[in-house]
C-alpha cells in the first residue's frame, strides 16, 4: 500500500494533467453536439486501430500454434499413407518420428541437414527423411539429442526411384547445380515417358517405403546411341525451405538387412 502511495506522489503532476484533460474533454462533449460527434468519431477511429493492433498481435501469437497443428496433421496424414504400405509378408506398418531442421545446406556439391532430435526420440542411422511433399535425405549420424542427415542434394547419394505409372526403376542422383531438380538415370528405353509423369520411391531398400512422391519429369533426353534415358526430375519438396521433417522407421529393417547380407555373401 505504501508503494502505491509513493507512486501516486511521484507521478502526481502527470496524474493531475491526465485528470484535467479527461475532465475537459468530458465537459466539452457535454456542452456541444459538434464536439460530441467529433470525439465519438475519434474514439471510433482509435478504437478500431487498437482492435486491429490487438488482432494482429493475437494472430501472430497464435501463428506458432496453428503451424504446430498443421505439422501434426501432416504427420497423421503421412502415417495414414504409410499404413497403406504394409510389408507384403507382415502386418507391421512403417511409422514416423518428427524432427526439427536447425541447419540445411543446399548450395554445395555435398549437402547435409542438421536436426534437433536423436537417440532420445528413437532416431537411428539410415532412416529416410520425408515431408508431406516428398523425400529430403537419409540419417547418417545420430547423437542423443541431435542428428545429421545426408541431403538428397548430395552427389554421393543415390536413391532408388521408379515411374509411378510403370515398374521401371532407376537411380535418382544430383548433379550439384539446381537444388530444385535431380536426375533419374538407368531407366531403360522400354519405358514410356511423358512430361509431367510422377516419380516416386522404388522401395528396394529399408530406407524409404515404396510409393513416396519425389517429383515429376520436367525433361528427358532420348539418345538413340544409348539404352537408357537421361531424365530431369523437378522435386515436389522445396529443398531450400525445410522446417519439420519426419524420419521413417522400417519395422523389420534388421531382418531385411540380414537376409540381403546373406544373399550377397
């Protein structure tokens, strides 16, 4: 109470000034219809401006929550999509782990993605990274709370991919130039190609399930002296704009790897 009294004494001149101004405006409003209308219009204007500012601040504060809900919805939709890709010999489905991108390079020949989230939430090496739009990379190193992935924009990485409209497969690579495009090589000339055809993951590894969208054919070269096409693929996912991504967990990858290793030996 004493602090309140001290504050009133300290700012008494300002308080008296505000009180007198308020009283003057009140008396002026009561004595003249013109001034009453003028003050009402001014109050309406400043009230509208204040409401606009409050709405903008409220929208900004709620934007993060809105984005969070959208990301959660994307993960639900992605999990639903993956649940339709159950392994032929098993009832187990793929699942996802959400990660936050904290660093993403895309201007080098060998690009990497640093992520918040690691062993503490179940991230493991060789998990494929995707968004709701397409693939983005493969987890390479994992620590307790952070991990690093090799980006699909890395000349060392090759992804098994296929034409959506047929069972013709090839290898998806990056030339190191345009971060919006990749090359699909080793697709035989027996395949029928059209501009705009969708390219998706082939599923011939434990990294990505089959049928994850990658991009569409934007150009291809039909060299009669070669037995394979050289296909340019425009990526669905903007690799220069990554926020949250999802690591895909293959339910029986160790068993698949064991079989593959035994076959190779």
